């Protein structure tokens, strides 16, 4: 797998985890997840995805109930990404 264009543009290398979700009886979708070291890292990757890699931010970064900080974007190929910082 090659690094996401947004990550390359931001000068980051991704370590990916892949998880699947079931959509009824349909084929499970794949969400690519990158865990950033800091909240600034999450914000930087989301900004780069939208501005430099023609991605679309689908959920701005925010603090989640369990304390994580995460946002979501879809890249030009239609892949769904979660960029997160664990609490």
C-alpha cells in the first residue's frame, strides 16, 4: 500500500490499521485508520487531505466520548479514512 497523498503532502508516513464494518447483508466496507501522535497531527493531516490531496473532510476533528480526538475524510479514490489521536 502506498501512503495517502495527504500524508505525503504533510510529510508524514502512515502506519495503517484496517477494520471492516458490516452494512446489512452487503459487502463490508473498509475504513483506513491513521493514529497521529498529537491533536495537531490530526488537524494537519485533515487539512492536507482537503487542501493538497483533493480529499473531502467528512467529519471535522473533535474530542470523542472516550477521550480520543478524531476526524474523517474521503480520498479521491473513495477510500474512507479516520485520523485519530488516542486518549
